[in-house]
C-alpha cells in the first residue's frame, strides 16, 4: 500500500467535511424504515397475540427491517465523518469513503489550478451555505468537481489565495482566521 | 413457540454484528491507510473523536436490539 505523506514544508491549513445536509436524506429514510419496523411489530403484537407463529413472523420481519435501516444510517454516518477535503499549503487532498463501496483519495496540486468555479444553485444551497466547486487543472481536460462543499465562498477564496501567494509568504493562522474563523 | 423463530432471530443478530465488525474493519483500513496522511490537529479530530463516537453508538444500539426483540417475542 502506498502511504502518501505531506512534503517537507507543507502544512495543513484546514480540513472540511461534507455539508451536514448530506445526512438529511439518510436520516429521513432511517425514520421511515424504523416506523415501518415498529408498525410491523405492533401489528404482530396487537392483531395476533395468541398466534405465536404469526406474531413471531411479524417480529422477525420487524427486526429485519429495523436492522437493515439501522445499518443504512450508520454507513452514511461513517461516510459523512470520513469524507473530507484537507487543504494544505500545496495541495487539496480529497477523501471520499463509503464502507466496501468507495475508497477514493485524490490530490490536487494548488499551483496547477487553472480555474475554479463555485456553484450555489437554488434557495436551499444559498440559505444553508453549501454548493459545488469545480476545479479546472492545467494538465487535465476534465474538471474535478467537489459536491456539498460547506462555506463554498471561503473554500474557493482560500484556494485562490493559496494559488497566488508564494509559499514563503503563507501565514496559516491568518488564513484560517480570515476564511474559516 | 417453535424453536426456529428464536433461532432465526439469533442468527439475524449474529449476522448484524458480523456486518458491524466488517464495516469497522473496512473503515479502519481506510483511515489507517490514507487519512493519517496529515498528522495535524484537524485530521486527528476527524480520525478519532467523531469516528469513535459513531462506532460506540453503532455497536451500543445494535446490542440494545437484542433484548428488545427477544422480550417482544416472548411477551
């Protein structure tokens, strides 16, 4: 396994996770699934109290549904917790993770940035302050897109500042204070 | 109550815990292999604090399911 390291003199500026809005749908689906499981269990208990096999089958069904949605929620909690962007003085390191489905890591060298687009479409994205960031690199024809970036303006401005500032002039504390305080 | 019903329930709980262990194993593999790339305070927070709590709550809530389902079955 290759273990990427930070270069000498490279320092981390900030680490950002996906916006919390990515958890809304898994939580909603979890609530619906749990209600379904409770309903199945309740039907078995209320309508078939004397028929042990039927009641047992309903409880087995309720347990299966409940456990399924329980695992579903926590898989997405893990995804949210681990998927992150780490901005250093030289690179943007993107981690995208979903257990047994996605193990993505990408490195973007800031000095090779060609163009950065910030996209915040719709009422929700502008109220909750998140959006997409599209990065065009000089070396590659296809842009790299980050979705659900929180504080999109600060993210883009920080990259732009790091791109323009010579490495010796970067003051990390000042950058953190200016953009993510 | 026929014996196959509680046995099926027990098997479901065992499979559920096995999946939990597999998810933890895969998560640890990714974190140890990749995320340690930046040994800064921020990444430490990502690696340990949040993940540890999610793991505890995940495992704990799965354990709670066991008595609840068996009590319902035999009530």
